């Protein structure tokens, strides 16, 4: 992996939650993101993908703690920054879009005020008029008329609220947007529109995007590369075509198989046997081994390290160990 | 091992008892508070129940010692203005207050819970009508209502309990009703209905176990408020005769000796009322913290 | 729905609520005891005396007529007649005693809100730490404290012990309350702190305030427990809320997030309990007035009870019921104003 145009480099990141019991939400995850790239981050609920997104934003608060690793953004390790520096970065260089548009906006503030306050927080010299003007431009791109700036969040539909959120994220033209399940709470038609708009805006504003989702269809449509997480660990990373064409990790394989295929000859839905692990008592060795069809003795005892399986591809599985020598 | 997804979509078929007692065991927030509360309450209840055996002297006998004597070897908690032994009075002093509290809570549970369950489950205009009545009473100050009832009907355990219960029933009603209303909409209730379950069985198996934690919290507060209201009634003059041992009475009449510098009567009597109310309040708060994830 | 529609609906709802309360009071005080005059005079009283009283108070009329008289009277500000000898109307006495209670309750409320919200916010910010635990414990402890016991302790410390604050009454003997005038017209609200300021009588104002410090603090502290708990819980919930995280994600200053996002939304539910807290304040006021010898509605009620003046007691309770319903109404409207979502 070349270091030149890496916008974001996550190295061996670990995050835990201590609430009486200890839950290791993210364990030893290393990822890279190039400028202008869309990285799809997939996994089930509890896989740690949202936590990873929050960690990059510096939004992990007690009872959550970042215990290890580095998050290097544009050359700086975010974990070494003072809170005030981190705050300036947030919203300005890195922005986040959240899952539930119902609850992501301040219920007692008008939409216009959300923008004004936000812009002011980063540059107090900007006049209210200019700030509102910016809001208007951004929202226009998203199909929301200027008249709605005086409305309250509860007066918008879910889709429009999400658009407002996207508008907020773009208002200060960040270089990286982390979208945490941006369309999960929306119906499919609105979802399609939002994704389309995201794609347009991405090229218009030259953004890099981390798209966190559990929906493989969204990933197939939007992502350049895909990272698959399971139980807080990285299972596999590969370009989108490779992931869908030749998945190397048993979990990725199983995930893809479980997508209902209307053209398939057998009508039985394939599922992954077993249940996702309890993060306070994770299985020994490879976290996926209790549910893996290929599991053998070693999987129970050791945690597999990522093995390079191709160009910009790697997967953490003992079955692939022989391949490393072929690709190094 | 259950996951969060599974417990959300599966009906609560855990028995009522485990829902009730579950929070008592295991680590986590609120446990300290709850245990301290239980400790205090158990000691006070035990003291009141065992009073005849553990009180050193007859609490109603006057002239046992010099009046208004500070704590001494013979009288560890001092004497009141009538020369009665404060220690014995304190040991005996909680009985009436606790009995009233128990009676009040019992009445509330017997009346408030069923009304809340049925009204919320039935819904419609019946529910709205009952809720309106409850809302009207809810805001009424308990002491004023108690004063009204006691002044007319006299001071007995039942009267005081009733007076306190009337104002507290709406709390139970509300708590139960809000739980029922949200559970009513859950898919597993529909599932049970389509499987042929009748209302009583749905109420018992699905609704009731979920309602229990909130009810326990209200019960704890009910006890605490009852104790405070009973003491308040004593203070106004609507309490027991002054000869009987009662913390509220001692606090009220001990006040007369205050200018003389007699602090022990009111401090011990008042302190006991405080402790009793505190014990129950701690249980209630601790339990609430254990069962309400939002509080963590 | 808009604020206006909500207000109208809410006012209309108040009417059945008031009717229910008034009827309950009537049933308890008038219907159930039988003849209150008998209660007043006990067994071996002179029958003609009882008959005179019964007739003078209109208690010999059929019940439904009494009920109608009762309601009709209320519309005219008639709260009944006292049983104390000359059958004086109760209303004037109540209105003259009420301002003292209102003043005490008001200042106690301010103490409660300030202490409660500040401590609650502090606890929420420093969650899990020593400060938070102290706040939690304090909240419960102060709630369990009988208000008159707290009053006694304050009296002991500041009045008897340190001798710096008065322990009874509203003014020192010898200080005469002045009545302010506007354009030559004299009026008196009865609220000493207001009257004295309006008439420019600063010594009276200071004296009134000194007399209010201990009782208002005692009552206010006891009520603050609920506010503390509620503020803390709401703040915790709100600080975890998505829109708060989203606000942080936009890089807003922590101070903005805490106050404009978290606190602003957290105190909304507190407004809803203010109506309820007012009722609790009234209960506490009765006890506080008795303890501090303040001649307000609370002491009037206690006084009338000790005299077995049941009709006066009824009048007072009715007054309180109407007062509470009105406060409830105002609070609900205030809440709708503050939270646009409620107006549906």
C-alpha cells in the first residue's frame, strides 16, 4: 500500500467499552483510505463498524476508551491531538452522517439555525446572512427549498431530514465524510435517491467517503473498496469487484451467500448458523470459528493475522496462509 | 447465549419473580444504593417488629427519669419532657408509621394496578375517561387530601392509609398504563392473540412481567412518601395521642423543649423518620438505576 | 396544531378536571361525614344549637341543592361560611392569608430550581465520579428529609446557635407592612417583598427577606431533590442522544453542546413536573408555615382543623384545588410554548 495519497490510515486500533463488564468493540483494526475513494465498511450489528467510525471522529467517550493504535489523518495522528484541535477538525475536515435522521437534529432548533450555529462554531466572523446563504446553496443541491430553513426538524419527513444532515456535513466542504448507515432508517425509494445524491456530491466536492452499512447492495453500488468486519476485527478488505467475485474470508463468503437471490434455483434462504458473539465473552482464537464451515483446530486457538491475497486485498484466515508467499 | 436482537423480538416469558428479583443480584450501577437501602429498611423493620422484646423500658411510662435529661448511661438517648425513656420510644416509634405505609401501599397495589392494567389494555373512551380522573387527582397535594380526610374521619391506620393511597394511586396507574400502552403495540402480543390467547393470559404473561420493575420503583417511593406524610400529619396535630410512642409525635412535641436546648428528642425522632424514608427511597432509586439502562 | 389551538383545547380540558376535584371535595367533606355540625360539637351538645348551626350553614337542604349552591357559590367567589360562631364568609380570610403562602412558595421554588438544575447538570457532566455520586446521594437524602425537621435544624443552627437569622414570623415585631400606591390609589398585594419594594420601604424589604431565608431554604431544599434527580437523568439521556453526538461531530464547542443542546432539551420535561411540584410545595408550605409561625394559608388550614371548623376547611381545600388546576394549566401552556413538538 503506497503511503503517498493516503488520506486516512488506521493502525492497530482497539476500542473497549467498560460498563461493569468489558466489551472489546474494536480489536486491532488497520485500514487505509485513499483520497477520493469510497470505502464500504460492512458487518452485522455489533461488528464494531460504527465504533470505528466514531473513533475516527474522536467521538469515543466514557464508558468507551481507545486503548491502542493510531488514526493518521492527512499526516496527523488524531489520537495525539488536544480536544480543542480535534474539535476544530470535526465538521470541518471530517464530517459524519448518522443513521437515524429522526433523532440527529436538535428538536428545538430551526434548521437554518443548525447551519448558522455550525458555521459560526468554526469561524465566528461569518455573518448570519452569509451562513444562511451557504445553507441555502447546499440544501438546494439536495432538493430542499430555502423556505424550509425556518422549520423545525419534526416538520420534515425522514428522507428530508437525512438530506439536511448531509447538507450539514457538506456545508464546510470536508475532505472526508463518514456515513454511518445513512439510509438504513429510510424506505428503498428514498434510499436510492439519497445514495444517488451522495454519489453526485462526492464527485462535485471531491470527497472521500467511508460508508458504514450492513447492506451489501448499497456497498455494491457505491463502494470502490470494501472492508468486512466481524466481532470487532477486520475479516477481509478488497476492491469491490473482488469481494463480490472472489470472497476469500469464510464470513464474507457466507454473507454473500445469504443474500436472497431471486434467480437461484433453490428457494431455501441460506443463513449463517449460530449467532454473533457476545463481545464481553468473545470466543477464543478466530472470532468466527464457531460458525465457520472450514474451521479446524488452529482456528480455535489462535487469532489469524491478515494475509495479503491480492492487489490491495487481504483477509484474516488461516486457510489462506499459503497464499502470502505467492503475492508478496 | 442471548443476543440483544433476540431478546428484543422474543416475548418476555421469564417469570415474574426473576424480573422482580433479578436486579438484586449481579454487579452494576445502583447496586450499592439499593443494598444500603435494603439494609436500613431491614434494620428499621426488624426493630419495629421486635420492639416488645428489645425496648429496655415501657415507652409510655412517664417520670422514669428526670424530664429533659440529655443522653446518659441510664438513658442512652435521653428523656423527653415527661421523663420518658427516649430509647424505648424510638424503638417503638416506627410501628404506626410503618403500618400505615404498608397499608397504603397495599391499597394502592390492589386498586391502582388492576385499574391501570385493564384501562390501558382496553383503551378507547373508557381509558381516556379513567385517565382524566387520575390526572385530576394526581396533581393534588397528598397532605391536603390527607388533612381533609383525617379531619373528618379521625386518626386510624386505615384512614391515614386511605388518605395517602388515594393520592398515590394515580402514580401507579400512570406507570402501569404507559408500560401497557407501549407493550400493547408489540408484535408478540399480536402473535399471542392470533394464537388464541385471551386478555387475562396476555396481561399476566406478557404485560405484567414488563410492568414489574416500574412498579417496584413506585412502591419504594410510595413507602417513603407515606412515612413523610404520616409524620407531617402528626406535626399538624392530626396524629396519634401524645402518650403513644411515635417518631412524628416526639418530633412535634419535642419542639416545645427546643428553646431549652433539648436537642436529643427532635434529633433522634426526626433522624429516624429521615432514615426510614431514606431507606425506601434508596431501594427505589437503586432499583430504578439497575433496571433503566438510560440512567447509566 | 399551533399554539393557539393547543391553548384552547387545554383550557377546555381543565373544566372537567376541576369538576372532578370539586365533586371529590364535596363528597369527602360534605356527603360522607353526614352532618359536619355534629362532628363539630360532639355527642352531648344542645340540639337547638345544632339545629341553628345546621340551618345557618344551609346544611339542612337536600344534598343536590347543596351541591348546586356550592358550585354556584364558587362562581361568585363564595367559598362557604365558617363554623366559628358568626358564620363569616371564608373567602376573604383565605384571600388575605394566601399572599404569605404564595410568597414563601415562590422563593422556595426558586431555591429548588436553582439548586436542583445546577446540581443535576453537574452530576450529569461528571458522571460516575465522586461529584456525581455526591449529587445523587444528596438528591435522595434531601428528598427523604421531613421539611419541618430540616426547618428545625436550620432554626437551631442559624437562629438559636449563630443568632443571625430570625426563626419565626414574616417581620420583626414593630415593623409595619406598608402598602404601596400608584397614582394615589393604595393597594396591597400582601406579598411583603413586593409591597415593600413598590413603596420604597427598604428596611421593611430587608426584614421580610431575612424572615424568608430560613423557611424558603428549608422548603426549597426539600423540593430540590426531585429537580436534581430529574435534571441529572434528563441530561444523561440527552447527552447520549444522537443529536448531541451529531452536534459534537460538527465540531461545536462543548459548552454549546452542553447548554444549547443537552440542557435545553433536558429541562423541557422538568417544566412538565413543575405543576406537580407546585402541589408538593403547597403540602410542604403547610408544614413550613407551621414550623416558622408564618401566618399563611397553611397555618389557617391547620388552625381551622384544630377548631373543627369543617366548612372553613372545605373552603380552603376547594381554593387549593382550583389554584392547583390553574397552575397546571399555565405550566402545560408554557411547555407547549417551549417545545414545538407538543403542539401537534
